[in-house]
């Protein structure tokens, strides 16, 4: 069983929901990334989504955009991200790592080469926000050959027919965007999310997680009741953005994530 499937199996066995924190590799510093990954696991993360810095992160709001810009200025690139995951794996062979980013850095390497390098480093999945499902065949084939999961992305504007295709194609899990917009906004419609995630979960052979707009324990608890897990990004990125060093970043990450883990566990039910 792959790491992502094993993680969700453990969670289901204990009636818990997945907590999936996101932050940008290389921010708040190059030497903070690997320690931050370990700190998030210590604070209750089940899967880590690691942002690959990109010059035009069109799906991201100002907080993650600035984080990506800072990381790029420090020299964080795909090779650096792979090195971070490789270092993380020296201590943690179990926690899944998913890279979240954009298509251009993948195409620069070529799908097959990227997949081989990612898996060799210890990456479990990739979420490419600007790769349409209709154009993902070549990437999916190359990734499948290496065992790298291509995470599907659905949103409130996804049609029923397209949702069925995404659910069928998805590897690892389906990421449901709670509203149509960029990361970091605050406009979740709980009733809409409930209906759409229920539809997705009925269609999908893999778990469904919800992201965008989750910022604290209360929103994590509310959204956790509707899906198999939640992703939290902008609020965490903001919390660690002004850390003075790697140790401070770890402390901030733990302090931020632990209340969400507690709230998520307190409200978890198996739907």
C-alpha cells in the first residue's frame, strides 16, 4: 500500500480526519523547510503539501504569492524541493508528501524524468493546479509508471460530468476547493461544500479533502465533518512568515497546528 493510501487507512480505522498543512518550500528560510516538515508531523499533520515556488502562482492569493516570491529570491527551485524531501525521508519514512505547484517546472524536466526524480526523493503525489484533466493524459501515464499520484482538483464550478471524470482519474485523493477564487480568501458556503463533497465522495474511489478558506480550529472542525480531511495553507504560511529562524518557525508551526488537530479530532465522524 502506498503512503497516501496507508495514511487514510489508519485515519479511517481510528475514525479521524486527515489534517493536511501546506507551506512553501524555502519560506521563511531555506534551512527551515525540513525542520518545519518534522514540526508539522509532530503537531498532528497526516500529509504534508509542500509548495513548489513559482514565479506566477495564479491560483494563490497574496499571502502565498509573497511566500513564493521570497522563496524564489533565496534560490528555492525544484531541485531544492527534491533535496528537502530527500532529507525529510531520512527521519520520516511514513508521512506522505505531496508537491503542490504549477505545470511549467514539470514540463521543463519532462514528465517521465520529473516523476522518476520525485519518487526517488520520496515524493508521493503532485497537485498541478494549471493542468486540466482533459490534457493530463501524458503526465498521468508517466506518473503512474513511477507510482507518483496525480492529485485531482475540483471546485464549485466543476460540472457534474467533469466531476465524474475527475473522481475516476484521481490518484491519492481529490482536493475540493471550497470556493471559486484564490487561496486565502474567506467565503466558505458550508451548505454548498456539504453538497458538493457528498457528491464527490459518492463518485470517488479515493478520499476527498477540502481546502481554501480554512484558517482556524473552528473552520477546520466545520469542514472536517464534510470530507475525509482538510487542507490549511495561507493561515499557516502567514503564521510562520516572520519567524526569526528555523527554531522559531517550528515553534510557530506547532502552536498553530495543534489546536486544529484537537478540534478536528473532537468533531470527527465517519460519514
